[in-house]
């Protein structure tokens, strides 16, 4: 029997809205750099778009400020299709502005993966590859062209120290091999741990700097950027809780 994807319950909740609002603000800033190659990586993709509890979504968005751009994108897609854009849907909204752009996505639920592939084929022409597991990431990033722009979303529900260490090491090594790469990592954690204490261990790395962190009840988010764009990304990320 197919196992339901538990992420369905989180569509349009407060954590989702904060996460998506940050994606919009980050993508807008990265587009301003006029990237030659733009790569988006999503390590826990779910779907391109999904059904959503609109009453909850509208109620939660009223609690935040500086998210008008995100609401505009989401509402436009809702009016056009009746579905709520997920992270990959929001990312491709911006990636289509760059001729050489593509997505590297990861989805382990077999049924969800089939749906995701179908939705991507129907709603976007942005090239994409769907990994079965995030362990495929090193080989996918190895081919990253010099001077690329890279945006990675790490969203695993509960982030273990082992997962975080492996993923950060992979991304950091990729960026180190191409010093001209502009890269941003947005990480989302749904837990009761002190995520800042975990994430801050990596903010002094020679490649990435933590430019912003958020905590709203059980939702924890942080944004890291390479030093060559850290100030610009810090100024761009302005969601107010």
C-alpha cells in the first residue's frame, strides 16, 4: 500500500509561508546579479503545487509583513490553477528568467515523485532532475559550471546533526572548487531544538556566512550566503514575524 506523504499536512502553514517568502526575496536578489547559469537545489521537494487550506493560508499571511511579493506570486497561481505553489514552483517562477537554468530536486516518496514529474512537465519548461535521495547530490553538483549562481533549500522536517554536516560539507566543497560561484543556502527545521546553536557552527566557515535566522514557535529557519554576496542577501531578506 502506498504511504501518504506527511508533508501534505504542512502545505500553507506558517512555516511554509515564512520559507516561501524567504525564497522569493532571495531569488529576486540573485536574479539581479544576472547569472549566466542558475541552479536551484531542493533536498525535500514534495510537489510543484498542491491543494491547500486557503482559510489557514490567508489567516497566517496576515500575521507577517514584507511578504507582498510572495503573496502576489501565490495568489496569481491560485487564481490560474486552483493550486498553491510549493517551493519548486516558486523557484521555477524565477528560474525561467534565466536561459541557462535548471533544478536538482529530491523526493523519496514514490507516489509523490510521479506526481512531481507530471506537474513539472505540465507547468514549467525549466530543465530538472529528480534524485531518489539527497545522497546523489555530490555527483550532481560536481558538474556545476564556474561562475554559477546556486540556491539550495534544505528542508528535511527534522534535521539531524549528521544530515546537516554531510549536506553542508558537500555544498561547501562544491563552492570551494569554483571561487566565483554565488551561493545561498536556506535551511528549514521543524523541531524543538536550539537550531541556532547548531547552525552557527558553520557561520564562521571560510565559504558561507549565516546572514539571517528566524524562530517562530517550532519553526526554525536560517539563510547562509557566500561571502561575495552575504551583505546583499542580508539586506534582501526582510520577512518580519
